[in-house]
C-alpha cells in the first residue's frame, strides 16, 4: 500500500474515532487516551500492545499498518514510559525540565518540549503512573506543562468546542 493511500485511510480512521465521542451510544467505546493519541499523532502503545505478542516487525506492520503514520513513534512513547517508570521505581524525583534535558538531543524533533508534553499527556490519560508522580513531575512549571495532568475534555481534540 502506498503512503498516500495509507495516509488517507489513517485520516478516515482518525475521523471515525473522533466522531464516536459525539455518539452517546458509543462515546465510551474508545478510551480518552486513545482518542487523544489519535488526534495528536502519538502512537497509542497501550491500546495496541497486543502487537508485542507477535513476531517480527513485518508481522506487526501487517496487523497495524498505521504505525508509521504517527508523528510520535511507538519507540519514543515506550522509551519515555520506561524511563519514567524507572525513575518512579527508584523513587528518584524528576521534574519535567529534567525530562527535557534527558531527551533534548536523543531524537530528531523540532520541538522536544511539545513532543514530551504529548507523550506525557497520553501516558497520564492511560493511567501509566500514579497521580502523585505526575504532580511531582510538573511541580513549579509553566502553564503549558500543567496541562499534562488535567482531566480529559473533548475540547482537547476538538478545540472549537467549549466543554
């Protein structure tokens, strides 16, 4: 399948997932974390973790062809998740600025802060770590960082709505 067809199918899928949030009969079919990830182009690793049980990368790609269309990859999300879990398990205090410093030269991204905010927001919505950890991570930070541990609102994925 060529990239333009894949991109078109991914866009259709995104709109179907987002539209489901407006149908009262099926609005809870997709977790908020998944809806956020699809809208923000973050690979939703927890909702698609079943792929880990399959063989090589070619088999995984066949089962989930949209993996390559996310701006923030499976590996990036997984790496940050593992890093944050390691810090929590070691009971090491980490702040968002430490996270930025750790990743600033690791990936070829234009805006590391935006990338990490999106990853952390997805992880928060997925209940990847406890609330105390997230509160500590964002303590004494700028407003844009504080959005990580807010309750999900539909206006995050549909900015024209005021919810």
